[in-house]
C-alpha cells in the first residue's frame, strides 16, 4: 500500500466486504480490506496515503471502545476521511 489508496475498509462482515468491493470496482477505486483496527496496527507502515476509511464498529458494544478504535485509526491514517458505522442502539 505504498501508493495512494482510495478506500480502506475495516470490517469482518461479509456484506460490508462484498459491497465495498463492488463499489471499488464500479468507481475504479483502489481498495484494501482489513478485519479491524488491530490488523491496521499490524500494517502501520503501509497506511501513509489513505483517502477514505470505512470502519465497521457494529461489533463493538461500548462507546469507549469505538472512540479508542477511531482514535487509533486517526493516528495511523492522518489524512483520511473516516466514516464509522455503529449499531442503532448505541
């Protein structure tokens, strides 16, 4: 991922991955899918030029967990626009 990456998806869910891959193909975006923030931390050296991050936080139960994960994402993808998806009943 040393070149500019249009779209990073942080999700384990099949429906997020499939839809994101369809969108990336349709709009000719470069995309990378990682299972979550922990995996993002493992690939820290590769995330210097990301434009957009879609973070699936629907599995996280506490607001504090979401805030911590978003903070870690922002530290690694400083220039990215980060969009977080949460459950309705948060």
